[in-house]
C-alpha cells in the first residue's frame, strides 16, 4: 500500500496539504491506490508499504523503512536529524541545490512544486462573491526582513495586513488562508532563507489566479528569479517596492493580465505528470 503523509503535528495548521495535493492528484490520475495520513504520529510502518511526504514532524525513531521524501528546506537549514532522514529515503523530491542533496542520496527527482488541477480552489470557496477589500497582504513566519517590509509599507501609508504580525502569530491555514488571499489585490512574497525561492506559494497563487509581487532581499542573488516561470514573475527589491506596489494597485488591468499569463504558464508547462513517473510506485501497488 502507498501512504501519502503531510507530516504535520496535530497542533499545527494544515499548511502542507497544498504541497502534497499535486502528488495525490497524480496518483488519482494514474489510478494508483493510496491512503492519506494527516498527522505525524499516525505513521505505522510496514516494510511492504511506501510512504510519501515531508516527514518534518515525524520522530526519527518512527520513520518507515520505505519512503520518498520531499526536501522542503534549503541545505543550510538541514540539521543532522533531517540529513539522516534524507540519506535513508528511497528517493528525494528536490527543487533546489541538487549538488548538496546528491551527496546525501543519489536518487533525486526534480520537483519544482508543480501544478495539478487539485490545488485550484481546494476548499470550494465562492470566489466570485469575495470582495477585494484589502490592498496588500503578506503571510508566513516573520523574520527581520519580512518585518521590515511590513513596517516600511505601513510607514508610507499603505494598507497592508499580515496576520502573523497583527493578530494570528501562528499564521492562517486552509480555507481561512485562501479567503484572505482572494480578498487582497496584491499578495507580497519573499523568501525566508537567502536565495531560497518561495516556489510552493508561487505555484499555489498562480494556480488560483492570485496576483503576487515577489520581493528580492538585498542579500539575494540578483538573478534568483531569472527565467523562473518564463520571466512572468512581477518582482522588485526594497529600493523600488513603493513604486511597484503603487503601479499595480493603480492598474487593475495589468494585474489581471499577469494573472492570466501566469495561470496559463503553470497549468500548461509545470504539470506534475512532467516530473513524476508512475513506475516509481509500481512495487507498492
């Protein structure tokens, strides 16, 4: 049997499902049977089974024998426990720094958090009746860089909302998150770690026709977004943040144009079937 696991703890919001759903969609499309495990403490190993997931919250003592692991963090954030999990995996789904991960495990599968129709409006929200009553939102764990962007826009009288700063420090997830995304004219993204792109949120926003601007941090490689999504990403740095935000707030048609181009790109060029092969699951069906 195949098990797809989000790998989260019971006390944490379900922020991994948007990353795992394309894999489940791929299995569905290929008529491959599987079960879903929502919590890290539900993993019960059977040597004949295959587990697929993130495993961040699974205690190392309870890791299964056969598993394919999605490498969520950049190399600099992988502690020794994470490296052990990566070494023992049957394969690693990676989106960055193949050289580093190949030193841990030679079985790498390139996985740029691709598109599957299952991540479109996952919670069946009536999007057409949602008013875009917020100018700008940003979500995600807070560090000095993200706090600076928030404060900078506030100080310049921009209407920006960040739940992680204002009233929900643990963040918003699932349907609550999507309602917030749909209600904003602009969503701001930037990487938490140096040179580590927020590909999961980029794919998810593009798939759900949510307009976003990507802000490069000062210490990031200036070419970090080069060729990403066919150069369709609207990007800026802190130096031209105000001008970029103002332009897209004032030009709804430009936002709509970018939304459609990005959606068409990810839904046609980043399909999960172009990155996964059903043969890797054949021994466990």
